[in-house]
C-alpha cells in the first residue's frame, strides 16, 4: 500500500482536484490509501464563523454557510457529471451543511463556544472535502470509498489537540482500511478528525492531516507515506530570504522533526512519530509540480555532503531576562520561572543560562511578553524588593535563528563557522542555545538583523 495525504491547497480547487485524480490513477498499482484535508481556507472559515455565531451575528453566519454550500455545489457541478452520482453527492453535502448550520444556531442560542463545539464544527471541512474527492474519483473510473476517520481513530478528550490512542486505533484503522484496499477500492480518509471512545468528535491539532496521514500509513504498514503539498520539499532556507536556497533531496526523521518546529513549516512536527516506529519513509511531494522528486524523510541521516542542512528563522519573539547576583547557586529559581510561565500558558521557545548563573534568559512569542513579565514580577516580587533579583527585562522584537542537521553531531567547527558567518554579516548575537542532541544550534538576534544573518550562515554552509 502507498498512503498519500493531500493538503488543503492540493484539494482546493477544480484544477488541483483533477491533478489528484491523475496522481491517484498513476499509482493505482501501488494500492493507494488517500488521506485528505479540508479545501484550503475552509477550516479557518468554519472556526471564524463559529465565533460570529456565538456573538449572534446571524446575517454573517448565514452568508458564510451559503458561501460554503456554493463552493461544494460548484465542485460537484464541475467535476461530477453523472446525474445520479452528482445528485447523491449533493444530497449528502447538503445534509452536512444543514447539520453545520444547526450547530451554529445552537451555539448562538447557548452563547457558548467550547473547544468541544469548535471540534465538532471544524470536522465538517474534512468531511465535505473527502466525500467529494471520493465522488470525483468514482466519476473518473476509480473505485473509491469515503472513510470517516472518526470511526477508526480514537483519541482522548483534549479537544483541539487530542492525543491518539494508538493501541485501539492501529487495529481499527487496519481493520477498516485494508479490506477496502484488497477489493481494489481507494479509501479516502478524513485527515485531522477523530473521536473519543464515547463517539464525541475531536481534532488532533491545526494542520494535523499530515499526522493522520502517517498514523494511517503506519497502521496499514504502508510502503511509503507521501505528503502532497504546494512546495517541492523541505528547503535549505526560506527562498524569500535566501535566493540560493534549494530543495533537500533527503533528510532524516529527526532533522524533519527539528526543522518543522523551526520555521520550515512544510510538515506537521508529529508526522514523523508513527513512521519512525515502523521505519516507513515519508516523501514530500508537490501537486503543482508532481514530477519533482521532492524530499525523502527516512531513518538514514545521509549528510548530502553538508553537516548543517537548514538555516531558518522565527520572527516576532521577545527575549526576557532575569538577572541578579542573589540567584547564584540558589536552587529552584528556574523551577519558579517556568512554573510561573506555565501557569500563564506561555510557550517558552528557547532557554539559555550561562554557567555563572547570574542571568537566565528565554524566548517567548512577542504577543505573550507583557503577560510573562507581569507573572514573573509577581512571582519574584519579594526577591526584587530584597535585591536578590535586579529585575525582569524584555527586549523585542527578536528572532531565533536555527541551524539544523544531523551531520553536526560530533562534528567540530560548526558553531565556529556559524558564528563567524554572523559576525561577517555585522550582526550581534544576543543569546545562544545548543541542546545536547547537537542537531540544532539556535541563537537570538534583533529581528531587523535576522535576514542578513540567515543569508550569511546559509552561504557559509552552502558554498
Ligand atoms: N484542515 C485542518 C487545518 O486547517 C487540518 C489540515 O489542513 O491539515 O488545520
Ligand atoms: Mg492545512
């Protein structure tokens, strides 16, 4: 079997859907299993409309629902010409949209929008999309079947970011999908959505269809998992920043995971998890350029002759520092810092403390900087009053630049080369961190300098 996941842009309009048909046709001998996202933009619209519904902006809700209905009808009319098949598809799509409309109405009545309701609403994007893909494939002579992932993937009830119950789901996925494939039918499985053991709809995190792709691919022991998206693959840097950036032909699972956390948002970070266990290769492919070989992600860490593979940056961050000679050698300071931030639900993206212990600094999204400073000043108010801690300071906007590559592990001179390149670009480094995994060196610069630094470091490694 070959599991192929198609993202939102890959199923987002008539020409792309025709491309999906041609791709599936081309690989029919490989016994394809298709996993797909909602059409691009639909999940966002569904969730925004829910917020309007709770504010009882009924006119706007009505318009949004109508626009969604028109979008589905348009696809059905363009791509499903057989009268009976089209009528059947339209009937089912209408029923889903009516159900959605009732949910919006309910939200407005109750004036309550819980994560649980948001998941129920978001699920319609994938349902509408996958049902129409199945009909379009049938229309083109490919036997296919719509599969609602809620019947085969079970999660906990952490709505919005539910965790997979693999021990149940692996068996259920296999039992639900493999027999269909054996009959020569292509299953079209909804990405992103799942359900709890009592049948309540959940979602597994935004952009989670990639993750569904690898959950399904691993459960059915797929030969490979292909992620069809709108770029040629994982690149050495953002091509908007670095002109000479190129597509990497091969990377390792660990590199892919590391890169997906850091700006190279080609694939959802959790996607690698199910694949690693069964050593199933993942391939990134472009529906807009299907003959391009893409990027292969596997267990092997071939260095491609380069120790550092990607140079990426994340903007709109703040660096917060806590300083004071009273902190030196005192246990528990870090614990207090990070507990306070956790209580404020702030995501810490990087941490650095020099061995003098006189300063601890960390990076948070800029939008959370005010709240972070506030909770830390509260936490350390007594220490600040006693001058054990000088103060909590903040500098923004800053960017983290990350250099990632497994070839860096145990290789001397990588940090030297990196920082030399930053100095050549005349950029000051504010803070540095390298985890002991050694496959990521991260450092912080002022945001205005980020592009220069990325270009210079990329040049240094890709000469
Ligand atoms: N449709 C979902 C989202 O927009 C899942 C996905 O696209 O992967 O987040
Ligand atoms: Mg998406």
